[in-house]
């Protein structure tokens, strides 16, 4: 037991500026606080250096008895207090008489006509009683166990969080409202994270209720949902928590900072989608988003792109599109995929958003884009065709540029000596599915001529050709060349998703993003006599360049050019030799391809590009544009 200290200054202040704030332990027993009943004047509670004896406790009963006994012994009349204070504070007061003087909260003595004194025995007994009570008081303490927190959370978007704590104190935590909570920290009880569905009293957003009573040494897991900045504006705060008792304040360990990235998570960058599409058509589209978090996205994380709107939206016939590659913070990712237009004519919304592995959307949404679905137009045969069945005569082919009722055909084959040879034909529609024209062989300035003079191009009639189609993917090519007549069954050459080509569906060719068509030097007609056919399927372009060799004879080169960046396609140029056009059978094994250089196609829009090539060490760049011979031209989607 502590002894009274007669050295305490008369003007010493009360240890309690607010009796409701607890003090952790007794440093000595000189300072005692008594709380009185307004009605009876009897003590209701006693505090010594912040430790509180609850009403009904043995310590308080003993103090009450001592208080009453000494009151009777030291005063003939009950002390008069004009307005009984809720709290009185007692401390040692140096005076000739050994003992204590009762003073009011503002440190003035209580004038009772006689000095109220309480013997040292009262202090001794109170000190012993309070010390014993302190030892029995349950301690509130907690230890952090674990937490499950997303690496990033989108602002004002719900995210699940799990925190596990262990009760390491002596007191049971009770689920009853007002006892113990998990509370936000730094600052305490902040509303930045806007905890959902955990209302206490009239408040919510900053605390998590206990799911059940938690006994000493027991663990408890708080599963809850946060929604940053959804309650109201608040300063940014780390996602940290600590246990909180409304009677005992915060206690125990604080959860570690998981360093959650809070942002819009994804930022929409761009998209490619046609304004008008044929009903039922399969169309290639792209959506590009930026990773605005501090975490790298990996395909193995399960991120996908899906249509925005109601769950199960199947308007465009697309299942979630997987993340194609890892995306570092600040980097962009482009989803390239194919949609199927609705079969019913009308206007439909086109809008996309990224999803978590659980299928929950997050981040910004692509702009709401209205796409008009129209009735499918006449059959269009634009593209690269070869012998049927596919691959049976690999090594030759025929490119068809189909605009309106005219097909411009470029046939890539071999002359009687096995040298690469190309022939052209302008074939108008003569009957349903039938196109017929005259076959020409040309000579002209070498491919590297500067300038290339169209006036030096010479065309010679060598025969005729007829293309007959029974459906969009099946036809025949009948030709007569220098008196030799043959018929070849033909089909489309497929190396990716076939685009849907429609004449007149896009009047502004710059808006196209599938580059399949016949291209030539820009400005249009400036170098008439050579050209390059681009067959664009998915992210790959197969190009056949028809031009002239150094000896001015026909020369064609081919390149398979995968997409290397947005609007850029590059590959190796090959020159081939093979069996003559009239060989029966035509043996693909006899076709020999030799690498002669490289080629790169770069497009700034759907009607403007450059063709960079190196052939046998000679490098040039050509500005190119689409060759339109029937306005407004054909666009593939």
C-alpha cells in the first residue's frame, strides 16, 4: 500500500480533467475521486489515479462506510454545498493536522464550519481495496492474426475484406452493441473506406460489428465490404484497423498496412467498332484499357473483358474475353475479339468493362456506343481464294477486290518456265454469281524506280476468265491463257477469322480498321500499274505485291505480316517459283519460297498508310491508299 505524501502542494491540480477518461494503472494512492449521488450525496463510484470501482463493489462499500464514519466524526453538521458537484477530488493537503481536506473540483475548500478530515486509515483501506480490484479487472488486449485484402480497389466500388484478430486479454468481447468493434485507424474511426452494412446506433461506415462473442484466446474473423469514398468525402487513409471498446478505448495490435491501391482501377483508352454492321455478321472489334493500379495484371489472375450492363448480357454473342497478356501499372492492353451482330435489324448499345476472376465488373466503362444493325446486303466475294479443297494446290492464288458489281482479280501463278507471273482481270457481273473479263499480262518500270512512271506500263491481252460462285465460300475459276483452257474449283483461303465485307456500308473509309482491300500508291492513280492486295484476318495480314522485276517483267512477292503494334504489321518478304499455271497435277512440293527482304505496313487510318520494304538490299517507302473503282468502295469488318 502506498503511503500518504505530505509534500503534495496545496495548489496541485486534480489528476482528472475528465473523470470519464481512464488511466492505465495506479502510480500511487494519493489521488482519489468520488462520484456522489445527486439525491443522497453517497458515493456512487471511486477512482484512484483513473481506476474505477463500480457501484456495488466491496471497495466502494468500504469507502462509503469510511466516508460516512469520518464525516460524522469531523463535523457536527453535514457539509453545505450550494450545487453538489458530480465529482469531488481529494488529495493530501499540507496543514498542521495530518489528514486530508475535501475540496471541490475547482480546488476551493469546502466550508462546513469545521474542516472535514478523513483519517489515514481511510486512505490505507481505499488503497488496498483499489489495488485488489485492479488485479481482478479483465484486461482488453488483441493480436493481429491475418487479413485478406485486394491489391487494388476501385473508388466507390464494393470490395470484400477479411481481418482475423485474437482476443489476448482477460475479458470476453461481447457482440452486444456498444461493447467491442473493429475500427478504422489513422485516423481512428475514419470514414474513407465506408464499411458497408455495419450500422451501430445512428452511425455506419467506420466500424465492423463483432460477428459473435469472443472469449479470451479465441480468434474472430471479420468479413465485410468496403466501398472507398462512398460515405462522403474523407482524407485518404490506409486500410488499417484496431479493436475498439467504447468503455476502454482502442486496444491491442493494429493491423499491418496492406498498401491497397485505390483508383479507378482501369481507364478506358480507345475502341474500334463499326457504326453499322450487317445482321448476323461476325465482326472484329477492339477495346483498349489502361491499368491505373500499382499492381501488375496477369492472365492467370482471371481478369476478363465482358459486356457492360445486366448480368448475362448476350446481345453481341460474346463470352468473357480473357486478358491477353500481363499488364504493368500504367500500361495499356487491347482486347481483340469478334462479336456476332443480332439477327434483328435495329440499334444496339455497345459497351464493355473489365471483370475480376469472380466475374465482378471494375474500373471505367467504355462509352455507350450505338451500333446500327442493318439487313445483310448482296453477296460480296472480296478476299484471297485458292484451289479447293484448301491447301491442295498451295503456292498460287487469286485476290478478288469486289466493289459493287465489279470484281478486279489479280491471279498469282507461274509462267511456263516456273517464274512468278501475275495476271489481272476486270470482271463485271454478267449473271447471278457470275463475273467475266479479259486477262492481261503487264510489264513496267522496276519496283525500285524513282519516279515510277505509269506511262511505261504495258498491258497485253492473254486470254479471258470467268468466276462463278455458288455461295460466299465456294466457286470456280475458268480461264483461257494463250490458248490453254482450264477450270479450277476455288475456295477462300482461311488463316484467321474471316471478316464480313460489304460494299457501301462505310462511306468514310478512314474509319475502317480492317485493311483488307486492293491498295496502290497515294495519291490515287499516281503510280498506276502496281499494287498490293491485303488479306486481313484477325491480327494478321497476308499481302501479295504485284510489281516488276529489274528486267521490267512481272514480279510478285508475298509476306505474312502479324500485327506488331496498333496499326502496324510486319513480316518477311518471299519470292517464289513453282509449277506452271497449267500444270496437271499442280504439286505444292515444287513451290520454292526464297526470303528476299522485309515489309512493314503502317496505317494512320482506314484509308491511309505506308508500305516500307527492303528487297535484295534496296529499301523504299511508299505512301498507299485504297484503290476505289466503284464509289464508295467495300469495307471488311
